[in-house]
């Protein structure tokens, strides 16, 4: 399979990288893999570093699931609490 045959498919409880059915484009085939939360967070972190730079502390984008709403993430520096 070529990479172009796979899409990110949001489902009820998970998001998948899946091949879409040719008969029904609204249905995934069994050829799919769950996208883990760590992978999503790693992609957001990569995007911030490469596209926005370190000076940005917020990321916001329009929600496709909730029309008219915006998703906003704020990044806060944590302090090391050793000893």
C-alpha cells in the first residue's frame, strides 16, 4: 500500500491512521492503527518548534467537531522539583 491510501480518521473514542474503504468512503477498513496520545503531543511539540519558534506559548485553531469554537492550548514552563 502507498502512503497516499491512508488517512487520519477520527472515531468515537480514538483517532486512527487507516485505509478508507473504496466502496464506502465514510468507512475504515481493518487495515488501521490507533494514534496514541504521546504521538499526538509529539507532533504538536514538533510543529511548535519548527513552525512557530520558541517565543510562542499558545497554539489555537478552529474546531471541526464543534463549529464556531476554537481550540486553544497554553504551554506553561514547569520547575524541577528535586531534593
